[in-house]
């Protein structure tokens, strides 16, 4: 799969996407700062969310329009007010896309309704992301499918049937460039609820590229996901965790993405291929294995006993597996203490 000339698959470094979400804290300048840091630390893609409070909910004080008070984040918040804090003004998008392009960074977004798709088409987004909460929004999926652009689908909360239905919408419209992201839609998500082994199963069931949308704190889940075959990693980004924003608690600071990407790439390189025996780099270490050495001076025809031999490093003598066969044999010639025992040293 290729997005903006960036190849995605098992043979390529995982694509790391920095999700800005509401971490701009109401400031376009903050997003521009994030993009500039992203360039420095090696981030290849950034993602926005395109919605307005009115396109995602209504301004109601009914009980169901409030986040559960027991939620780790946003507990008791009114949905309309929460989305008012977190949304990225549409008039910023063009500037953000231009800044990203200038820094050679892929920029795209998650639209949350059909009007957002129309808007993103006007500014020529290269691909789309389906947020976990929108995976059952079939009219939205159909609208995006008609663009024929690559799609990344987050699968938080989704049943296998719901994921299949979403994939079917895109494939039935002739769209083949689909990436699935394993996701846990808790904020923050706990490691024990991440179930990353599902990545392997998703790859087998759907024969698509699979990655992780990581809402955990830290880097561990993403690194583990790569070892399980994830080819895309999405992680929320913020400028400074000490400056609170709606997503900062489970975000990674921009400056830490350099280490994050290095660890991701290291995990990817470590996967390698099924291999037994020494690698090219290990061959030179073989000489430090043990072998049989003579530790007493032996005269010709003398019987070799346990007191005359020792299994030690380096590996210049006979392998230890010959030790018992050598005992009781006779020396063919005078043998010096400290020399490796060879096959033609005894009879």
C-alpha cells in the first residue's frame, strides 16, 4: 500500500502518525509548533479531527449528553462543551495542511459527518481516517468510499461483524487501500485491556495492513504492537504534558517522539526472519564456546585421564561431546599443557 509515495507494509518501517486532536488547546500556533517539531523528530504523518460541536452532537442538558461521572477523563462533562473545547476550527485546516506539506509531512483527518468529507475534499486530503466511534456510521463510510482515497479504520469497541461491515462498504465501492487499527477506546487505555494479540488475528482474517491506535500512557504498547506485525502506529501528540488539554494525559510530548520512533524502528528491525544457527555477526563469537584442552604435559603413548583434560574456552579444540570418548585413549605424541586437543592427538 502506498500513501503519498510512502510504502506501508511488513518490509517497511512502521508509519508513525501523530494525532493532534484537541491538544492544540485552542491555538493554531500550537499546531504549527507541533508540525515544526514533528519535522525535527522524524514524524511522517499528522492527523486532525474535522467536526464542529453541532456536527457531532446537540447542545442539550439531558442526562445522556454528559460523560459518565466515573470516567477517568472528562467525567461529568457536557458533550457539547467538551467538543467545543477539542474541535479544530475548519478555517485552520488549509494553513495546517500547507504547513505540513512544506515540512514534507503527510496531513489528513478524521471527518465526523458528510459535510466534513466535502470540506476535506476541497483541501485535497490524501486519505481518510474513520474514528472508532464512527465505524457504524454507514452513511459517512459510504460518502468517504466514493472518494476512492485510502482509508484507515480504528476498531475500538467494534465487534468482528461491525469491522466486516465497514470493510465491506469500502470494498464494494472498489476501494482496496484499507488499513485497520487495533484500538481500545478508553482514555487512557490500560495495557491489560489492549489485547494486542488481536493484531495477528485481524491480519489473518482480513488480509489487510493492521496497526495500532494507541491510547495507553507511554511507549510499551506501540513497541509490542510492532513485534506482532503492526505496520502503522498512531499516537496522540502534545507540546507539553504539564499544560493540560483534553487529551494530554494519554499523549506523548512532541520532543519524546524522536525516541518513540527510534524504539518503534528498533522493534521492527528486531523482528527479522525465522533463523537458526549463527548470524554473520555471531560467527566470530563461535570461538568463545568451550572445547577440550590438555592441562597436563603428556608423553607419547600415555593414557589420557580426566586429570589431563578440561572443557574450557576458547573453541579451538574438540567439541565437548567427544570428552567421554577421549578418556582412556593414548597420546600419539608428546602433548603440551594448555594446547587444544585435536582428533589426531590420540588413538
